[in-house]
C-alpha cells in the first residue's frame, strides 16, 4: 500500500514525488510505472513480478523502487509474548527468503537497474516496545540482504518518521500522509 500511495492526500505517492524531484533537477521527464498492489505481502510480490507483463516492465527499468514487508510484519499472529517471538522468527525467515527470491528474479530479467528498497517506519510511536524491537530487527535483516546486491540501496525511513508521526502519518495513523511520502521521496532522491 505504501508503494501504491495509500494515505497520500495528493495522490502522488513515492514514485510521482521522486519523478518531480528528478524532473526539477534534470529538466527531463521520467516515465513512472507503478505495479504496486495494496495489501500485498512479500510472497505476493514474488508472484506479481513473475507475470509476463511485469517482467517486460522490469526489464526496461532503470530504477526499481520496492516497498514491501509492512504487511508481513503487521499480520503476525500471536496471543502472548512467547507466541509473538515465535511468530516473528517464522515471519522474518519467510520474508528474507522472499526478498532474496525477488532480488534474484529481478536480476534475472534486468542486471543493470538500480534497486531502491524502502525500509519500514514505526507508526505505533513505541506504544508497543516489543513490536518496535521487531521492526528494527526486520529493517536490519532487510538491509543485510539489500547490501549484498551492488546495485541496490536501502532507504531508511524509521529515523525520519520517529519524532514526526503526527505530521507524517495520514488520518488512518498507519500510512504516510502527503508530507510522509515527500520525506520518503526525498530520502530516495
């Protein structure tokens, strides 16, 4: 949903905001194709990028922006701290496998594109410290995978959002607001 732009009152999301930043500097118009699907988890993205239509989009891309993982983490099922820890370990293991598969699939189709992976922010304002700890570990594990691909960059958002949730979250208190998307696009830029 972040890749799609849910919560952005101006309906620009990350891609169009990044496009505006690049166009202002380079005076050239970039073409943006957004194949994001709200609600997807990392395994769904793995399936999405294998379609013939999306493979041809990926093959032509100079930059591929990925925002995935929030739903994987947010949908952990647990009843107490112990089951939460077990559920997290299982989820992060599956997620890491999915991310590696996604990167491998992209590289099979396009070896030259830059890959930008948007990290997760914490919309819960540390109200649940165990979830914040898991989110930080999730981001760390993601970064370790992303750093193995020389043409990939991890774009951190946790620190950017940490003390600005009132400004950077939309009315649903989960997705970024227009200001939040702008911050992400600027970090990407």
